[in-house]
C-alpha cells in the first residue's frame, strides 16, 4: 500500500489545503481546496479499529507513514487524504491519461462477463453481487466483517484459496485501507480481469490501473451535503443523488 500511495503522490496536485476531515461510523472524508474543492472518501472498517491514539492530520510529509501505520485510524485518514488529492487532480485540474466514462460498474460488467467465468468478489457489495448472479455460473463472495456475511458469503480467510481459480476478480476499495491489497494482487495475478470498485477506490486511476484492469468509483458533486450525510453515519447508499459513478480503463 505504501508503494501505491507513493505513486499517487507523484502525480497528484499537492498544493491543496485541507478544509475539513472526519471519520464517521461508515465512511471518512477529507475535503481539500485550491482553485476548487474535492472530496476524498474512505470506508471505515469498524471491526479492525482497536484502541489507539488519535491520528495526526495528514499532509504530504506524513501520508506515507500514515498509510503503513499499525493504527487503522491512521490508514483511514491517509486514504481519505490521498483520495481527495486524486479527485482534485482528476476532476478539477482534469489531468488523466486513462479513458473515463460516467457509468456504473454493474452495466460494464454485465456487458463483459461470460456465463462460464469464475468470479471472485472481495467485499460483500450486495447490489453488485445480486446483479451479477444471473450472468455467471460461479461466483464466490468474501467478506471480512462477520456481521455483513449473508447466506453463502465466505470469510475473507478463504479468499486466497479461491483467487487463483477465478479469472475475474472484483475487489472492494476497502482492501486499500485494511492491509489486504498486496496479497490479493499476488494471488490474483493470473486473472483475466481485475477490477477495483467503490468510493474508497477514488485514488487516481492512472495509478490504480497499474495494478487493475478497471477502476470504478464515484465523484462527489454536492460536497457539503455528502459531508453532512457522512457525519450523520451515512454509507455508500447515502451518496445516491449527490455523486456520479465513473469507470476508468487504460487509454
């Protein structure tokens, strides 16, 4: 993860100042400003947060150490910050080499998948999983949080046993913050298509596309309202109507 964050820092606009930062019960956010404002998001893995000291405010100087910290709060705040810089670079400065389309990942995958594909989904993203079940014969869903495992969903401890058997791998952006991204990439290296999905996957796609074939995330349009909803405990569904999905692929 430290390497990925370092690569993102090298291409993002670093002159932004932090306007506000918050760790909610489902998502964290970081708002940055320069000649415009952008909002970076990060999933909050409550099951992995233990008693620890409060994180330092993120900055260009300390974000790498925060991203590789043993404290989950440090990791959360570092990802929200680098995502904010990435979103500013991507949408305010409009600096990107990849192809970006304003569409949801479900429609893209439905057009791409074949019935015979073996699909691994890391993170129980229920709407996406339910939409895909009718299009493939074999889909394996893994979830780290026991309270979010519905019927048929496997614990994440089993994902490394199945990843090498799947040719399509769909990864929640939460893997960027909970420390599982490196083994996931290692065990899925033979997959035909690797996709990273969700608000936590807001890191600049020119970087993420060095590791994945497709990046799907959201750009927040109504930043004050998104901040309000997250402070009140909102999650992914709370961004509906105030954000726009996008899918990025290599140019």
